[in-house]
C-alpha cells in the first residue's frame, strides 16, 4: 500500500475523530446517528494511522508532499 495522505490530512482526520468521540461519549449525539458517526471516526483514526485512504484511489487524490 502506497501512502496517499499527507500530514495535514491525517491531523485533520484525527481531530474530527476526537471531536466525534467526545460528542458521543458526552451524549450530545446519540442513537443510530451517534453509532454511525463513531464508526466513521474509527475509520478516520485507522486511515490516519496507516496513511492510506482507499477512497482516494478512484479519484486520483494524493495529499502527500512530493519528493524532489
């Protein structure tokens, strides 16, 4: 797997995942929507740690810095 996520993209995903988790565990978001968002935040954390997003492939996105 070739990395296709840059540092800024990874940090933004981690921040969004943390905000969703905090909102879920403080009962601001609940029910089915809360569970779906919590699963999405887990995916964000996983893709941030790996540095690869499979949804970027079909669209040709690559947020990594170019090596010169």
